[in-house]
């Protein structure tokens, strides 16, 4: 298991918070393009969460002898729920 640096954690947190800022700014400014960009980024972040948790699950399945982080099913479910369906 590799540890993430502080700057990587800050970058990941800012990317996960960006959709809410853009959606709020688009709502206040009544700008549909800005709001839509926020929704699209939120879907991408949700897809990344689902992929990360699926990867953790598959790590355990592929190599059960090693210690791996447990998948967080709540995070995977919330990521799946945030993917926009049109």
C-alpha cells in the first residue's frame, strides 16, 4: 500500500468539491453551461469513486494472501448515485 502525499490529498479533495461550487455558481448566475459543467464533473467524480472501490474489491479477489484496503460500499453507492442519467 502506498501512502498519498499531502498535496495529492488536497488536490483530490478540491476536485471532489468543485462540482458543488460550479453548480451553485451556475444557479446563482442563472448560467446553464456552468451548472451543466458542475453536473458533468460530479458524474466523473462519482464514476471514479465506483472504479476505485471496484479496484479494491478486485485486489482482494485476485490476491487474497496480501493485505489490501477494504472496499467502502457506501462510497461506491454514493458515487453510483451521483452519476447523471439522461
